[in-house]
C-alpha cells in the first residue's frame, strides 16, 4: 500500500512539475524565458508594447522571484517529506498545503500582471494569447493522459 501511495505522490509531483504555477512568470530564477514572457514573445509586440510590458514585469519581478522561491522551497519540502520513512499522512498534508498556498500566491500575481498587460494588446494579440492558452491546455491534458496510461499499464502488468 505504501508503494502505491509513493507512486501516486511521485506522479502528482511529476504532473505538478508540468503544471506548476512558477510557469506563470516563467522560471525567472533559472533564467528561462517562459510563461508570460514566452507568450508575449510569440505575439509580435510593437516596440512600445514591449516597453510597456517590460515596465509592468519589472515592477512585479522582485515579488515574483520571492514567490517562485517560496514555491520551489515548498516543493522541495514536499519531496523530502514524501520520501521520509514512516511519514505520516498529516505531514504529507501539511507539506502539500504549503505548496498549494505558495502556488496560489503566484497565480494571484499572474492574474494581476495579466490584468495590467492585456489592455496593452490589440484584439488580434489577445486572440493569439487565448489560442496559446488553449494549445497549452491541450498539451497538458495529453501529458496527464499519458501519465495515467503508463500507470494503468504498469498496474495491469504487475497486478496479475
């Protein structure tokens, strides 16, 4: 039973890695252009739009980096907790709640940033952002389906 719980937690952490809210600002701390910035790079911004959006991102950068660090720390703690021998359910729940709280703060910041940046975009650019979101959701759903399939196949193979 503990092995199944461990596999389920590992799958959850793997899926969280593909969905983590850190993607909201990208992994700024890792120097990767992702998330919001990646989306903006794909919609042909004018120089004036680039400047306006850069000013907005810069105004939130310190907070974003702090929140990303908090999420990363909470995630590392969760990984540590779930790999601890004889871990209690309460410890796992507490560690997971910390990840959820950190992720929530980052998502709230993303919503604030988007509320400031979207009005700068043309309708065509806003439509392009919406399409990028749909594409990302489809990719994520495919990854989740693949993960479920792999687990189900493994269970079927080894539970005979």
